[in-house]
C-alpha cells in the first residue's frame, strides 16, 4: 500500500507543484494520475521512489516512510517505466532488460535466464535479444522498458506516460498488454497520463488533478462519470460536450450506440 500524507512540493524559486496532497493506493490495484501539463502528476509519481523529495508531508510504502529508505536501494526495488523508454543505446535488448539484476549482483547466467523469461512475459520475441534499441520499433522499445521494470519482480510499478510517444494503434496494443500483465502479475501500479480515456481504461482508481496538484476528484471511472465533483471535472472528462452521454438508435435493424453529438460510438452486441 502507498500513502501520501499531507504531501507538498515547492521547487527552488518558489514554484509550487503540489500542496497538501493526501491519497491511499491499495495494494494490487492500478491508480492513474491524470491531468493537464503542470498539474503535478509526475512529481507525485516520482515521490514514491524518491526521484523527487517532498518539501512537506510523507510518502509511505506499507507504513514505512520512504524518506527513511536508502534511495538507490528503494529505486532498485520499484519498477519504473518512462515515456521515451530510457534504454541504454549501446547495450543489447537482453542487457537492457537485465540491467537492474546486474546492479544487484545477480550472476550472468541467472540474469540471462530471468531476462529471457520476462521478455516472454511482455510479448517480446526472443530473437530480438541481440538487437540494439535503435533497431526496434517504438512499441518494441516500450515493451523492453516494461520488461526491464519487471525483471526483479517488484511489488510496485511506476509508469510515467509510457505510451505517449507511440502511434494510436501501438498504444492500443500496449494498453491491452498492460491490462493482461496486471491480471497475470497483480502489481501495485501507479500510472501517469494526460489522456482521460487511457485513465478510464486502465485505472481501478483515477485521480483527476487540477493545477497545483489539487485533487479535483478521486474514484473509479464509473463513479466519476456518474457523479462529477464540479464543472472542472465535468469538462475534463468530456461530459459538458455530450461526448460521453450515450443512447441507442435503431439503424436498419441494428442497435447503434450514439453519443450526445450524434456520432456513432459502436453497436450493441446481440445475445
């Protein structure tokens, strides 16, 4: 379990990114921080592994303040996936995946075995093991980044807009892959995005952030859509434009799902 207790962050020069933030993230769930640029979502994510230190409050993992943990050891115990994958360009795929294991002193043979194992878990062809990052597609690079984050079997996985730099088709594939991985591996995932549709697709708990890291609303996707907290949330999730207000229309004998602007959103599958 991850807890934020009255957390704040003010950067040098007086820029305040987060103020008095409280949140509990249950184990084995996916929590998504979503909001516009500058709302503090990445700052909050990086507080978990001490890449950013709060200027007030505490972040706790299973009741232990992360400030009491050695930052290097803490980071090596938590999986971290970033937007641009962050792969080492001069190392092969297999070596990139096994980076943290080698830093932890795991032997070469065991690192190799585990790296191949986790490559299979994330859907990477073993034939890619000897390639270098520049020889991979964007989607493949992101899968390598996910594999590297999972290779030590961490309880917590932090994901900072990991699918933001790939095309929409690949993004859909990676989102589906993450859902499968969560079903299979049951991690505690903290995910950052600016895309509310991605947040609703992936999140058990969605945290909509306003400027300054203020919680505009926290809840399940269904709860937020059913009862938006205010006009800001209503606008942010698209309810003000009718885009999520769906109804059925019969068109040539087919039940078509139509949004508030008259655009077809799908068809109703017959039992």
